[in-house]
C-alpha cells in the first residue's frame, strides 16, 4: 500500500518522536543524574503524545505503525560512543539530543504543510511546543555545563 504525502509526513513525525525517545532512553546512563532528572519529564510527556498521535493517525489517516530502523540505531549508538572518547559524555549526548530535536522540528514543519483532521491539530501543536521547550532546555544545559 502506498502512502499519500500527508501520511508520509505524519509517518516522519511519528518516527522522529519515537527515535528521540529511544535515543534518550538508550543513553540515560551516559548523563549525569541531575541532567537525567531534568530531561526525564520532557520525554515522559513526549511518550504520551506519541501514543496519542499514533492512535489518532491510525484512526483518521489510516496509518499503520511500523518497525524502527534498527541498523540506523546501531550506527548512531556507535558513532556517539566514538565521539565520547574525545569529549564530555554528557555534552555529546546533549548535542545529539539537540540534533534529534532538529529532525523532529523539520518533520513537524513538513506535516504542517498538509491539511490535518481536526482531532490531530491540538496534539501536533503540543508536540511542536514541547519540542521548542526541550530545545530551549537543552541549550541551557549545554551553556551551564561548558568549562
């Protein structure tokens, strides 16, 4: 089954949301406890919004869930570990979390170029606002931790 452009855009958002949550969870031990506690509520909220968005996309866009790209995840993990050898581990993770947010913002911007069913609009808007808030938080953490 082929997806239309709107479904592809929604699928990209769902994938970016899931990837960001997975990356955070996979790298929790690399963050200092204070950073972990600061960021955890953002990702818990994101997980709830992802679940809502998946249900709404299935109902209103007939979009079925799909599996994650495991090979990409393995590559990202390996590349991140290599970067940690030459830099502060928490700073490396924060930089990569920011990159995840950039990907999500691009996916959300593309989704906004398509008409969305009314029930999807508030959840997508909340994802946008939450992403902007997390970007601000990550930049603050990046500034605070620099030597």
